[in-house]
């Protein structure tokens, strides 16, 4: 009892002596090996993501001359590189370039109401630069047409948004006032009922 080992502990000691090894050390070795494999997988994923970002940066530099030609008053485009799980080079809020599944193909994508469309797909940067140039040109023409049809279009949209926001605030204030008034009446009614029930 006090100085004796149980049969299972003695058997485990005998197995260790015969070369079976300590189960805890085998588990420790397996956990260590699993950690090494996970680190290798993570480093591969990080390396692939870094390669995607590097390719998109090259494309971004190739697009510099195009965006330098866009007039400063045109605010249609918001070019930038996002480095999330899927790195993307944004051209504007609805168009971006991402790498394909093999991480070597550039895919120029456009989000619309009916889904995402591939505008261009190529291994070569000049092909994507041409596709982005055509897209930018179409957006500039659409803007010019809108301004020709209605020269005060941009100013009016801003004024309409401001007027709509003012109306929203006004209705919120009126609603809060009415709600407070009704709650006051309700509390007076409840207080009157409670006082009447005591007498």
C-alpha cells in the first residue's frame, strides 16, 4: 500500500525498460512534430500571400502613369492595396485586381448588382494595365455625360443629401418629443390610478 507500486504502474515501468517508451514522451514528440508541421504550413501561406502582395505592388507601380493623367477634380477612383486574407489592388469601390488561384494570374474584377464579373485575366501586367485603362476611360466618359446632361449634378446631389439628413434629424427630434410627452402622460395616469386605489 505505502511502499508498493500498483500492478499497472509496475507493468508500465517494465514496458519502459523493455523499449516501449514513456507514453508522455511519445505524446510530447508528436505534439512537437505537429507544431513544426503547422509552422511550416503557416510559413508557406505567408510566403504565398507575400508573393501575391509583391505582384500586386508591381501592377500598382505600372498603373502610376495612368492615374497621374486623371484630373485632380475627378474623385471617382480610390486606388489602394489591401493586405487581408485575399490581397487586392482596388481601382475604385466596385473594381479591383486580385490574384487567381495559382497566384500567378491577375484577375480584374468588377462588382455589379447582378454579381461579380471578370473584366480581364492575364499573366502579364501590360494586359491588365490596358484593361484598367479601358475601364477608367469608360468611367470618365460616364461622368462627362452625366455632367453634360445636368451641369449642377454633383452640387445638387450634395445638397439633396444634406436636405435629406436635415429632414431625418427633424423627424427624430419630433419623434423623441412625442415619445417623451406620451411617457409623461402614461406615468401621470399610473400615478393617479395608484393614488386613487389607496383611498
